[in-house]
């Protein structure tokens, strides 16, 4: 009666290999958690890069102002001082405001834009007139002791302001 050969037994069968698709629930949850992490890393890197770029721009502008001041102190060339300051002010403005809004400003429009208190603080009426008209005049009296600090203060107020909307 206990004849093992008569019992219908099958050989051991291994289960089918586990497929890679669809992933288990844990993988989906890990992916869902990873997406915000990647987004915040990207966003933080972008913010740090923007801050670093702004800090580097400030350093470059400060060095340029120091160079202009040192050059004026050695040569006392008022015409060159006004040209350099005018160029630097325009470059700072174009770096901190949308180019299409400020690149075409000249003459009275540029002068009124420089007078705008929302833009920056520190330039006197005489400083603005010197920056706008001075580079194009041959002989003029420049009070560099007041002009350089006024330009430095105005540039710093422009660079620390919350502009740059594109």
C-alpha cells in the first residue's frame, strides 16, 4: 500500500523570475520623495549662483571705481574722470535693469532716469549734470571730492536694490 512510485508527485518547480516592471510600491514612494529633493537642490544652486554672481559684480564695480579714483588722483584729468564714471554708471544700470528699458536712454531721458529716487539715492543735481553732459564738454570744473563719493553711494544703492526684472 505504501508504494511511493504510485503516488503522483511532480518534481520541484522554481517560481518564475521576478520582473522588473512594475516596480514595487516602495520604489514609487522613493521616486515621489526624490523629485522634490532634486527640485530644491536645483533651486538652491540657482539662488546661490545668482548671489555669487551679484557679489562678484559688486567686487568688480568697486575695483573699477577704485581704479578710476586712483587714475584721477594721479592725472587730475577731469574729462577722463567723467567719461569713465559715465561709462561705469551706464554699465551698472544695464547690469541691474532690463537692457531693453535702459540701453536706449540718452539726454534728458537718461537725466530724468538718474534723478528717479526709486532707482538710486546719492547723486546731486550737479553730479547728474556732470555725468550726462560732462563727457562731451571740453573745459569744465569738476569737484571730484564730492562727485566720486556721490557716484559710489549711488552705485551701491542701485546694486543693493531689488530690481532686475526680466
